[in-house]
């Protein structure tokens, strides 16, 4: 139970950093004007914030308890592996549903989805596969 | 020092949960609600870990692991339903 002072300061700094960064992510989720901008906040900032909190918990239980606690490593690895996958799938679902974006957005993505640019390759099959 | 910091972090994560709940209730499209639910899962994991440090026990970390797993499966199922119109094809 005797944690040295510098380790205690490290744990406290990690906890504060994680909480503040996660708050920035959730603030972005609540305040951004557009779904595609809103997707940026939680998928990066919240993951980093929870990662800092997990690291603090890992240091705390490894120092005070007996041995290295494995569950935090498991949760962190799982969270870091699945957060980009779920963000990608949410962005794809939003593009599929054509969720409206902010008026300041240049180059609307579904214009390019509807009219794909012509391929630069040579015309091997003429007009058979074109719409 | 740690016992002084943990209520501060818990308060910040409580603010996070309220902001996510606001977006979950207001969100103009259904993808906003899915994103809010995903963020709610992540913040709930952090709250559980902070409570574990506060109570000095690692017993409740299995709940955090379960929430992480079920949250990912739920997000993937909902987005796949939106894109494909079916979850399991």
C-alpha cells in the first residue's frame, strides 16, 4: 500500500489528463454542427482519455496490489482495436444514408458517388459495363 | 493525492455522460444516436475503472470488459443494419 510519491503524482497526472481529454471529446460530440465533424470528437479524444485512465489504473494496481493486473491491458487493447472499426462503420452508414453536412463543406461526397470520375485506362470493353 | 483527484475525474466523466445523453436525445439523425451510444459505452468503462480505483478492488473490471464487448457488437449490428438492411445475411 506504500506508493512512492512520484508514482502517486504520475497516477494523478494521468487521471486528470484522461478526464480532461475525454471531456473535450464529449464536448465535441455535443457542440459540433455536423455529423461528420461530430464523429471526430469521441473516436479520438475519448479513446485517448480512456486510455490514459486505464494506464493510471494499471500503474496503481500493479504497484499497490500483487503482480501486474491483466484486465486493464485487455480492456485497453480491445478498446484501441475496436474504436476505429466502429468509427469507420458509422461513417459508412452516414454516407449511405446521405446524412446532410454543413453548408461550409466543399465537394459533397455523394456527387462523386453518383457520378464517378471516368477511368483513365484504355477502353477494352466499350460501353458494356457503363451506365 | 489520488483520493483527492478521483472525485474530480468522476465529476468530469459525469459531465461527459450528460453531454452524451443530450446528443442521444437530440440527435437529428439516427447515426448521431448510434455515435452517442458508443461514446456512452466508452465513458461508462472509464467510470467503472475509476470506481474500481476508489474502492480498491479489481473485481468490477469484468463488467467494464463486458460493456466494451457488447458496445462494439451493438454498434456494428446497428450500422450494418443501416447499410445492408439486415444484420446477418
